[in-house]
């Protein structure tokens, strides 16, 4: 379900209409829109809680954006801009699908999102508390976003059990299946910080002296992925197998269209889509 929900949410990061909506309210530059839009459900937050909740960003990168963006827009204006941009993006991507298809998908996705467990999940909780949209695409995107942030909160919780810090997690993944050349600047870490993190991973037994992933690291991270799935399961259990299968059928063409605008290298970690 994550591979079907994540692309719907991700239009807010990658579609030109989403970026244009942020620019229209004065959030020029990609990262102003990103931090203002994603953090807006928290209110006019300072950098500290956003550093904690977003997990993988270098603190100075977050501090350059927050709280300065709140001098440009209010959180309410940022929320309106992110929803406007997301809806416009989805409208462009799904215009060939019947209205009843989108409405049914939105209804089932909202039903799943209504059952997120918010204790200990800050981003999931604040998104779940936002008003429900009036139109199907607004409802679809907000429900996808609530479920996505709920899952992300659980993933962070699972990562904390490893004893790794955020940069160590990022550096380890980039020795497994991701690109340091992409992720390091996208998360704002320096070369010295990255090198030190890799050295700590060697000392902790996650990387060999040649910086290859160890069996300990691989098996521990697999356990993290399994714990993430368990933590994210409740909304789907409550939805039930039959409705979940129907929702997956409905989301499949939507997610495939959304994937077309997601770069092959992106921080969100979606697996490469199989050819149909």
C-alpha cells in the first residue's frame, strides 16, 4: 500500500504546479516551499521540532529555513498553497480517470486514514487533525499525506532502536542502494560529517573496513523495515482485506501517473516500478 500511497503524496515535492503554488505565496526557492509546506501542520514551528520530526536533515539546513519562512507566510497560507498545488498536480495527472473513480479512491483512503494511531507520531497526528477537503482530489491527497507521515513516524521510531543517528542511517543506505552524490547535498551534510558517520558505522559493525555493508547491518535494517510495516499496519487492518484490495485497484492507475514525475533518484526511497 505504501508504494501506492507515497506517489500520490509526493506530487507536492516534484510537480511544477506544486512548486508554482508555493512561489505564488512568496515561497521562492525549493526548500522554502518544502519546509514551510511540510512543517505547516505543526504551526509556526521553530527549527528544533522539525529537525527531530524530519529526522534526516542536517540541523543547519533546517535552521536556514525555519523560523524565517514564517515571516513570508503564515502556516495557514502554506497549508493552502500545498493543497492547491497538490490538487492542481493531481488534476493534471489524472484528468483521464472518471470522477467516480477518484471519489471512490478518496473515500476508501480517507477511511484508512481515519484509523491512524497517532500516539507518538507527531507528523501523522497533525496531518490527521487537518480539516477534510471538499473535493475528491483534495481528500485523496490529504488522506495519502496523513498515511504517509504516519508511516514515516513509525519508521523513525524503528530506526531509533538501532542506535544509529540520522546521518549514520543515511550514510549506510548510500553504501547499500542509494547515491551519496544525490543524498548528501539534498540533506545538507558536509563531507567531514559524512566521513565521520561512515567511520562510526565501521566501529558499530554496520560497515566493513572497506565500507561494505555487513551482515549485521543488513539484518538489523531488515528488522527495521519489518517493524515499520507492523507500525503502519493498523489502518489497513481496520479497512479490511476486501476494501484494501479494491483501494489498491483504484490507486494503481493514479500512482502510476504520479510516478511519472518522480525523479529516478529521489530521497523518498520508492522502489523502481516494474514494467507492466
